[in-house]
C-alpha cells in the first residue's frame, strides 16, 4: 500500500492509492476523479456538503475504493445515509 499523498507531491494514476486531505483542499471534481481511479479517500475537510460526499462514496464504491468520513461535521442522519450508500466501503470517524 502506498503512503498518502502529501502537499507538494505530484499525483499520477501510478502513485495515487490513498489521498489524505491534511493541509490542503481539493476541488470536488478532483476528489471525484481520485475516487474513479480507486483511491481510498479520507474526508476531513468541511468544504464538502453531505450530498457531495455521498457522490464521492458512490464513485469510490463503484471503483472498489473506500471512503473515511469525519462524521461529527454532518447532521446525525448523514453518516447513516453514507453507510446505506457505501456499505463496507465507508468508515465513519467519530
């Protein structure tokens, strides 16, 4: 398993396996593309709405990826919906 991508590293299809949002923000389009490539996503940024995160989960699940979401930033119903959509492709950080 590759190490998370860090600030300043070049992201390619070859070295992208896991993306960590620590210290930087990606556009929702970029994150969706990472999910399409099969990246394991850790969503900690508050920049994404529940609907956008749900879309990331749908794309990641279809590509065989996994999404970890910081659950505390969403309403109580959102993490439950994420789990319904993503099943075992989703982890909720409490």
